[in-house]
């Protein structure tokens, strides 16, 4: 029998189909990942120091204590009030008390 010959039009269709599929996949992944780094924790709290195993800096709020893994050095002062946004870091563990967080934004409340 005869073999079907593929011409330039077939190659263009295959290329367009591949690019369209890749674009749809990228959009789907982008939409799914949008919420991954959005702050899920935020509020106002007081910086406290607990002398455990060399010391732990915590943010004490009305509802929960947080252990920030990246508390800036200039805010490591017991008693200051801060407003913060953070993401939970369930992939980490520590001996310090409180929920482990990574700060995405923090500012001292003057007062």
C-alpha cells in the first residue's frame, strides 16, 4: 500500500499542538502554585526570649507562639511589639517551642 507522506503542514500542526500543550501545562502549574508563598500567618505579637538550649526568639501573639527561623538581628530584642506576615514551615523541626514560621514581612510597632 501507499505510505502517507507528511508535509510541512503536518509538522506545523504538531509543533502548534506541542506548544499549546506546554502553555496549558505552564498555566495550570502557575495557578496551582500561586497560593504556596502567600502569607498564611500574620498578626501582632511581642518578641520574647526563652533560654532553652542556647536561646529561642519567639513571637508571642494572643492565640499562639511562633518560632521564626529568620527573625532579623535588629528585632531580637525582648519586649518589642511587631506586626508580621509569615508562612508555616512544617518541613522543619526544632527544640524551641512554638509553631515554626518563615517571616515574609515584619515591622516594629512604635509606641
